[in-house]
C-alpha cells in the first residue's frame, strides 16, 4: 500500500511511537512500509529528527542500520524552521527525560553526550549552518542550556559543601578518639567486661566514630551510583546495528 493511501493517522501513530521510544512498533511499521522512514511531520521532521528531539536513543540508533545513501537521506534535510539535525539535538531535552537523571550536572553530562554523538555523524558544514533565527547549533545549545549550567553549578557546590561538612565531622571525632585519654565511660566498660585490654576499651569508641561514616555513605550511595552509572557504563549509543530497513 502507498503511504498516501494509509493517510494521516498512520503517520501520527509512527511519530507518536518514536516520541515514546517504541522501537519494535517503529521497525515493524517501516519494514512493512519503507516510505515511512523518509516521511516528515508538519514541521518537516523525519523519525530520526523526532527521536533526537525526544532523546529516544533506541530509535536514533536505528540510523546506523541504514546504508550510507539512506543515512544521508535522513541526515541532510532541514526542518521548516531551517534547523538541521545538529540544531535539534542542541535544544533542551524534554523534562520527562531529564527528570529520570538525578542532579543537574549529570543531566548536563547526558545532554553533552547527545550533542557530541549527533555532531560526529553530520557533515562538518552543519556546525556553521544558520537556522531561520540566525543561530548556529552551538549557539542554540548554549542558550537553551544556560539555566541547566547554573543549576549544575549550584548542585555541585551543594554536594561539595555537604561532603566537606561530614568529612570535617569524621576527622574531628577520629582525632578526639585518638588523642583523648580514656575516661568514667571506658574504665567502666573495661571493668564490666573484666578485661584490661585497651583494644576492648576502644571498640565502642571506634564504633561510635564509624556512625557518621556509615551514615554518609548510605546517604550518598545513590549519588555515587548514578555518577559511575552515567560516566563509566557502556554508552547509550550503539553503532553496531544490523541492517533492518
């Protein structure tokens, strides 16, 4: 069947599936109707443009399963506002995508990863291309991410401040434990346990000193996990996609 026979609803269904990252539905539809891969919405954006705007990496990765000629066919166009693929990735991601990443600094990191990935596949001349607003992609990125940069700076300072406070508290307790002569408390424990060993007396002191350390680790573990997750885990982009279209 021809795409124009299927009508507006089929196009909308595919575009909505792209926005939601429903890669299975999108691939099956395009396998049945290949023309859908090149079709555009009312703003002149194909499925890969829409995937970039909505930060749907699984849909975007499908681009690497196309032939070189097909890639150029989807990468080269501009939308009705004169935006290239690089301009679109320079725009701030939807809030529902950013909200899934804790901390403004990590959100900014993910945005930079997206920009660099798209930048690596578009022709170099796209970096200097100006849209209808007279802006390059780099200018769009700086403008739309200005608030996120400020929030990231505040977030990092807050984390650094809280970490410094806990570190100072830990050092203070450990210093006191190391240089204070055992008092009514340590002696009482030694008598109670009927042992004169200093190791036995120091056990409750060390245990007490470890409380803020353990508490700090437990409170910061989600943050540490996310930092390692978004920095050192395998990237979200996959270029080893088998031909599918």
